[in-house]
C-alpha cells in the first residue's frame, strides 16, 4: 500500500503560521496578510519558495520537484488567490501580482520539463472564476490540507470528513484534477481504517476519474492500490491483472521506485496464485531496481518476498539468508514494521519445516511487535496464522484465544473474507473439542461470510470443513452434498486441490452405496495426483479403489491396489520435514499398512499355503520401520523438501491444501 499511501500524502503539508498551527496552504495567506506582527523567530519558508529562482534555474528546479510538484503548485496558486481575495492593500496587491507571474513562469517550466500541464490547466480555471468562486477554492484547499494533517495524526474520521468537504467544492468548481486526487485520498483513508472493501470501491471511482485526466502517474498509483485491495480481498487473479497494468504504465515513468513496488507486489501475487517461477522473475526485477536506486526499505520488502518464495519451495538456507539480510536493514533503519515482517516470515519457514512449536513462538513475538504499529488488519492476520498452527497440531487451547481475538477484529473491520477464514479454523478446533454442533454453526457462519464476500475459494474451504466434520462423525450421507459443493466451488483451483475434492466426494459416495460414482471419483483423483506428481495425494485414491474391489467380491484385485498404496506410502520416506508432518498425517499413512495386513490375514484363510502370512509379517516389519522413520522425521531438524511434493492434513482447507481420507472406508472392516 506504500505507493498509494505516498500518493495520497503528497497533496498538502501542514506548517505553522503566524498566530496558530495552520495548513501549508494557509501559510501563504499569512505571508500576504496586511498585519503588523512583533518580531519573532524566522518562520519556515512557504513550500513554493523553492521556485523563487532566476529564469535560468527555474526549469532545473521544477524538474527536481517531480515527487511533490503538484502539492507545491497548489500552495502557490492558493497563496496568489488569497492575495487578491478582497484586499485593497497596495503592498498585498503587488505581492499577489508577483505570485501570479511566478505561477505563470512555473507552469511554463512544468510544460517544458515535465511534459505535463497541471499549472496551465489550473490557471485556465483560475481566470474563469468569479471572486466568490476564488474564495471557495481557498476554502477547499484549506479543508484538504487539514484532512491531510488529520490523516497524519491517525484522526481518520476527521480526515474523511474534511476530504469530503473539499471534494464537494472541487466538484462544484469543475476542478477535475483535484476531484480525482481527493477521491484517491479517500481510498487511502478507508484502507487505513481497515475497510478494504470500501477502499476498493473508492479506488475504482478514482481510476475512472484519473483515466479521464489521462495522467499516467495518477493512473499507475490507482492501479497499484487496486492490486493491493484485491490481494486483501483474496481476489488474486484480479490483483494480478491490475498490477500488470500498473507495471505497463509505470514502466514509462521516471519513478523507478514506484515500478519496483509494483514488480514486488506482482511477485507476491504470483506466489499466491501458485506461479512460483513468475513470482521469482518479478521479484528479481524489483530487487534490481531497488538496489540500483539505493532504496534500502524497498530492497528489504523485495527480499522478504524472495524469502517467502524460497521458504515455500523448501530452500530453508536461502530463505534464512534473505531474512538475515532484511533484519540487518531493519535494524539499521530502526524499522519496527520491517522487523515484525522478518519475525513473521521466519515463523512461516518454521511452520513449513514442521517445527510448529518454534512457529507458534515466533508468531507470538510477531503479534507482540504488531501491537504498537496500530495496524488492525495486520494484527488479525497474524493471529489467524497462529490459529492455523494450532490447527496443524490439533491444539484447541493454543488456537482458540488468538482466533477469537482475530474474529473480533475482523468483525470490527467488517472484513467478510477474514471473518470466513477465522471461522473455518475455529470450527476445526471446536470440533476437536467434541462440540460438533458448535463446529457446524461456525462452519455455516463461515460459509455465509464467504458467499457474501464472493470468494469461491473460501466457499470451497467452508464446504470442505462442513463435509469433514460430518464424515468424522460417520454421517457420510450428510457430508456428501457439502463435498460436492466444495468440488463445484473449487473448479478453478489447482489440480492438487481438485484431486483432494474428488477423493472426498468418492469416499462419501462409497459409504452411501454409490460404488460407480466412487470409482469415477477415485480415478479422477488418481489422474490428477499423477499429473502433478504428488504421491501423497495418490495413495488414498488407490486405497479407495482397493476398498471398492473388495466390496465387489474381488479380494485379489483389492490386494493389488493395497500393495500399490502401501508401496507409495513407503516411497514417501524422503518427504519428512514438510509443513504437513503432523501426527494425524503420519497415522493416516500407517493405516495403509494396517489395511493391507488385515486383508492378507483374511486372504490366508481362503488361500492356505499362499505365502500371505509371511507377506503380512514382512509388511508389519516395514510398517514399524516406517513408523520409526516418521517419528524421527517429526522430531529432528528436517531437511529441505519441495512444497509441491507434500500434502496437508484435512484440518486446514483455508490453506488450500486439504487432502481426503479415502481410507476411512476401511473402518468398517478393520476397526
């Protein structure tokens, strides 16, 4: 949000006038006012005083004022308007004439150096205004300046009120540029208040106004801001589109820092969409620009994104090196927000390694660092992350307090997407506590918020969680429609998620007397798992096909499937240390061996001297070895592994990595 925030804050500056604390635009009036003041310490020069240079230097001065040219120009215009507004004093009139001449010279220099016509356009309007309209223009400028001052002091309701007062006058006067500017500032205020949906709506209005002006800088700022709000609202494809358009606009502008910001956000969004290779390309382009500009703050932001990308890929050493570099930058700058970002991403790396205790401790430190920053949305997101770690380790006592606090913040922000995410995770923990009705109520609330937010991914998560809650209670008939709804809602999700959904639907179909539907679902899941090369997704589908074969009276066909599934689980020996290695996942894998051993025992009775007894002993030994390796892998420092090669337990659909429990069909004959 930095680019949009900076764009809003360059509209005016508050400075101290002669008798009271007045905005920058009012300072010009004090300079022109016909009053006699006692001698006092020299006051700061008005912002436009930088343009009081010989003509030979003016173009260079204007060219060097690109960052805040528009706000300085407006201060000059208002000073001139105040000088001629109702004054009969000859000295003041002479000063006003001087300011008008300066304004004309600056406007010409702007056109010659910056290629823009902000000053010329404003002067055209200025000569059309009646005296009363000039007074209104001064009033609007003072209101806008006081709004910026209130915004800087986090007095956001007052800032919005004063911006809206200025906006009404600008519209009445036909000042389209100031109108577009102030509407963008109102978007920043709404974002600062945590009302992301409202900020998004206001930015859309600002984009229309700024496109009419044809100002590429303002258009680029607004597209960038819309990319950020779309990210926050979990509309990742829309965010990606806005940011790519912002990149195209900003690539043609001299401000390479703004371009670096957009490229960094593109990398972040690409990672959220699962496009890791594109994310790396965008981030490296951003890093190159930030380093070339000597911008340590932006360099640190890009390094955080690269650390997140490398952590997601399992390259822990590279991620940690990036984080160490960011920490040094943050300490040198004394940047508390950046230090919190380092702690947050370090915790995320630990979570992906399966080091959940360290992840929880790191997130607790991050939350403590968030408190003085005054960013409610950021705090709620970190509380949610801590709750998700608790879901991973199935610990309601750890997760409920942060999730309940996150929900209260989400409610106060009226952030439906955040509410839904928190409610889904709360539902899982409440279900673990044995309160099935409470869990169902929370899931239904999460679903309602997801539908209202128009977030199909969260609809998918809520429906999946509802189905799982019912399936774990043995109610597969009740679970089936929820799994089917999740399959429909997740039709645009990656193949890994689709495979999980097909497994859930197939398991429910098998338990409700629909073997043909079950087989289609298991085979669809297996095809997708093979396509993405994730064996931890494939074995439940193979085991489910074995169940179906046995139900049809084909025990030898079932044996072939069960052997295949057990072999797949055994091949996962190299997969230890991923974020998904919870006791629940390890136990579910070992169930594959138990099911095979049980089937071999049944077949031995039907086929004496077949060698099935000896085979069952061999598989039992392999299962014990597997259990030992899993135990060691869950307790030792894990080695790096690819994120794309692991799967999460069914406990956290909001992480978009939820696998099915097809092997649950076995419960009726192995329990």
